[in-house]
C-alpha cells in the first residue's frame, strides 16, 4: 500500500506528463457542433482519450455512439474480489472560442502565462480528464478497486446523448461511487464539494405586433412596437434590486453553506468599477439558492444598418435557473403564465420550450463521501468546504435514478478564475496536481 508521501511524490513527478497530455487535448478543436466545427475534431479527441486510458491500465476500452450521434469513451478494469467500483466521469467536448480576438493566447494551443495554463478546454473539461489520468498513473496499473471511466462528447451542447445512453445501457456504468469531475473548488487551494446544482428552463419567445416594418415617422406613436413590447415584457422579470420576479415562483431562499464574499465575487465575475451587484440576498443566496432569469440572446436589428422603422416582431431566448426544491415543469408553467400576463398591448406571443433540467443534490454522507473528503483534506492540507453551482448537469439526475445506491460526488479543477465558457479559459496546474493526489488517495483508501 502506497503511503501519502509516496503518492504525493508520484503525482508531482507526473506533472510534466500531465502538461503534455493537456497540450495535446487542447490542440483538438472538439466542439460538438458540426455547424461550426468539423466532426473530425471530436473524433480525434475520443480516440486519444480511449488510447490514453488504455495506456494507464484500463483493460476494457471501447467507443460507443450515443443517441445524439456523439461518441462516448468507456474504459474499465474489474474490481478485485470484494472491492468496490468507482466510476470517473468527464467530457472531452468544449465550448466554441466565441470571440477569437478576445483571446490573449492562441485558442487551441496550451500556453503558460503567469503560472496558469491557457487554452479552450484547459479546465472544462480536459483538465479533469488529465486529473483522472494522472491519478490512475500514480496508483496503477494494478488498481485496488474497480475502475470505470466514461468521457462523453456532447455535454456542452446539452443534447442529452449520454443521458439516453445510460438509461438504455445501465449495466455498463454500474458503480458504488461516482465522481463527476466537471465542477471545481471555491477558490484555488480550497478543496470543495459542489453540493447542489440548479436546474433550468430554456424557452424562446417571439412577440409580434405588425404585419411588417413601418416607417417610424409616419406611424410611430400609435403603432405598437414589438421591440418596445419585448423590452417591457423582459423588464417584468426583475424588480428594481435585480431579483428574479416570476409570479408564483419563490425567490427568497437562503444558502446555509459557504458564503461567497462580495469583493471576491466582483473580482471573479469582473464586475466593472461602480456597478452594483444585484439582488436582495447574499451572493451565495443569489447564486445557489434562488431562481435567476437570464436573457441569453435577442433577434433585433443591429445598430449599424438599422433604419427608421417600427419593428413588427422581436425574439428572445431565456434561461431560467432554478434551485433544488423547484420542479422544472412547474417553473416552466409559472414562467409562461407570467409572460402571458405581463405582455403589453395585447401583442401576440409565441413561447417555444427548448429544454428542461432537474436540480440536483449530491451525496452528503457515506463511506465514499467520507473517504474522498479525507483525501481532499490531506491533498490540500486543509478541511473541505461545500458550495452550490449555478450551472446544471442533467446527467447527475440520470445517474441518481439509474444507480440509486451509488454515492455521487461533484469535484474538479474549475475554480472561478478559469473563466470556463468565456475567452481566455485557463487552469491553475496546482489544481490538477492537488485534485489528482486527492483522487489517488481516495481510490487507494475507499472501501464499502
């Protein structure tokens, strides 16, 4: 049995290899949207991930097409007699770069700058793939417990491929404990369990008022402006403090776990000087315990090229995040009722439901949770804390329904400075090292 000192030294010695792994992974433009990127990027990444997990000692490695057409990598090595099995989750697809000109380093080249490693996917979620690989290298190839790995290829698109695949093939990923490595710590060096995930309701709304655009000089005044109607409708979804205000939807919940200092949040969110934070609760309340409505996009005329015309229609995509305790279907119904009740001027309104996601609460106690908490505390040299996450991972609910006896825990390397989904994504290599050590300690100490 390896000692803590042995594992710490091994993981430290593997960090050069971890950087090589991440350099290769970041170089693959694995955006799972063929409208933007050729599918070869995802295909090459899936093959690399499969080969890498085979190389660290997993003996059963295969590629599986999921119902949305993406590819899931599944790798495993059976447990010795009487030992438990742990499933390690990650995803290899990434968000698109968004704005290439906003990047300070090349998007698809891992670049070290000021002690961090930059590149799309460096944290979300290729940094977590490398964490799994590093931990398994440190303790393998003869593992004391059963190991299963699943790495999906369309998580960022939200198309539900792996969710449907798990339901159809439950035996493939059966495990006693599941580590979902697609989250992260409260801050660099602060070991953190993500305890809750908010669910979501996504809708697209269209407001119509006229058969076509009309000259603003000849008809402006009495002619109903669809864009003005949309602005008024969207304004009804927040009060003066910025709280989300959907008729019938509770918005005064409190978060009882770790508190996010406002100054830290302002820095992490890059809030401009003099601009207020919004909402009537603490930062933690607003992030993890209360609903939050965001306008993701609008179809309106651009300023450049716009003409003196009253708009006949306007379109918006809305994202409503909901905390545990709120049912997505009920939230959708309340949102739709609110929109119809607050629509001005008897305008016409179409509401298209895009998707729903359930909130989630992770394991709080149990042999796996306790063993991982001890491992993280040892790796980081301080006690663990808990936080919520505003994002959603629908797969967690599928895991919970499919494997009701499994302990599900959410961890990862994605702390706030990573800027996941934004330009200039990065990862702190110390997070990969500490989380890999924590995972190695857990995999060598966990027993049922």
